[in-house]
C-alpha cells in the first residue's frame, strides 16, 4: 500500500494543479472552452495514474482502475465538493450543501468512467512496455 500511494502521489499533485491553476486560468476562455480543457486534463491524469501503477509493477489492471477512482475522488469530491462545503460554511443560506450533494451523486455516476480510463492506461502500459 505504501508503494501504491507513493506511485499515485504525482498524479495527485497534477490533479491539484489542474483543479486550481488550469481550471482558474482557462475559465477565462470564451464559449466554455475552459471546462473542455479542464476535463481533458482530468482524463489524461486519470489515464496516467493507471499507466503508472502498471508501469511501476505495483499492480495490474484492477489496481490501475482503483487508482483512477482515487484520483477522481480527490479531484471531484475532495476539491470540488470541498469548495462547495466551504461556500456552505460561509453562507449557510446558499446552495453549497445541495451543490455538494450533486457532486456526490455525479461522483457515483461517473466512477465506472474513471475506472475504465485508468484501466485503459494500465492496459496500454502492459501492451507497450510488457509489464507483468
């Protein structure tokens, strides 16, 4: 478990950078292009996490899928949901709590997508680099 966490430490760092820096900077783009860039970054980082788990021989496809779920949890529930909870704490009459509930529901809905993307990253590592 210690090696597993050490391996996904870099994708966690990238997902935090993607959330705070990329999401903020590219939100200034017109026509909602910022969300597209942010989501592409999220997909690439989840794929990378799955690839990294298999490439470093920490686990197989299932462990890479778990890495995708963990990265998605940190990105969606901890970071995005955390912002909504902070908004609720500052302004309790606002919509922060219901927005957090929406984040939890969308997280549950999209767990299979994150697992598939990370598993594809793990499969790519197996095919490309012959990891066992």
